[in-house]
């Protein structure tokens, strides 16, 4: 009878405890290589991308949602589909606000990934997970299809399990791996939407770049290039953040325990 309240209490305590700085992650080069390999396994093979890609889609749609809220739009709903497509709907004034909102989908996973990498290396990975847990939980209120509810519930359960059962040291390495995987996933998503414009033009209606072209008259290729520039900047920042590890010459080091 007490297990549910106990777990809820643990979750809440760990959520609040997350808003304090922990020991920064200092991986050896071998550990970093293993982390990058794990991230690639999540974000590249079709078998794992089938599931991890849904998480990338959630971040994509939240990119639209937060960009819309930033411009004063009122968020009315988010849909996530099994084919990894999604849509975000909001109400408010149009014009540049719709353009701004429409731009930030594809760059969002790379920006979140770069932020997670920085947080892990700076000791703020518990805070990153606590903030993420709150955002994902609130997102559930705006989901407007059953498949999307299942995806977000899965994210909520995963974040709760990490908060309750994983120690801070290990959590730092998981945060670093998720950050790298999101950057890799953002690159994969960008390559996919670029392929839509080059080889699968029958799917153009689903492309943010094409939608922005229809709204502004600016060529879709320009929007694709701008998406790519932000993603590349996030990837560059990630590599820069990892530069001390890459330059340390330390092949082996302390492992999480």
C-alpha cells in the first residue's frame, strides 16, 4: 500500500534535489568513445531509431511549441505519430511569429543535445534531468492523440526511473550519451528532410522547409541551409565542450560507481 506514495515521494525528492550542482563528468577517452558508440547505436540503426526517433520527434515538436510561446502564441495541441511525424498547433497572430515558430523544429534536438553535453560536463546533469522531467510531464497535457500519449508516458516513466534508481555519477554519463545521441539524431533528421527535397518530393508537404517557403516565398533550400547551420553550430559547440577530454591524453580514468 505504501509503495506508490513512497515512489512518488522519492521521485519528488530527487526532482528537487536535482536543482543542485553535482560533480562534473570527466570521462576518459575510452569512456567517451564508448559513450559516442552507444549514442550512434541509438540514433543510426533502423531498429533503434524506430524508438529513439520518436524521442527526437518529441523534442522537434517542443522546439516549435517553445518558439511559439516565446512569440505569444497559445499552444493548443501536439500530435506524435508512429511514423515519427508530428504536428504542433497554436493560436495567435501570424506573420513573422509563424515563421519563427516553424523554424525551430529541426534545430531543437541538436540544441538540446548540446545543452545536455554541457550540463554533464559542468555538473548540472541532475538539473537537466529535473527540468526535462517537468517539461515532459507538462507536455502530456497538450498531447491530442493516443499514440502521442503513449510516447510521452514512456518518456515520463523513463525519466522517473532515472530520477529514482540511478545515482548522480552514472546519471552524468547517461546525460552525456543522450546529448550526443540527440546531436547525431538531429543530423540524421536533417539528412532525411534534405532527401525529401531531392529524392522524395511527393512528401514535400511534410517538410518544415517547404512550409516556410509557402509562408515566406524564400526558397526551401535556404531554410534547409539555415537548419543545417544551427545544427552544425550545436555540433561544433558539443565538440568544443568535449575538447578538454579529447586533448587530455587520458585513455583510462575513473568510471561511475
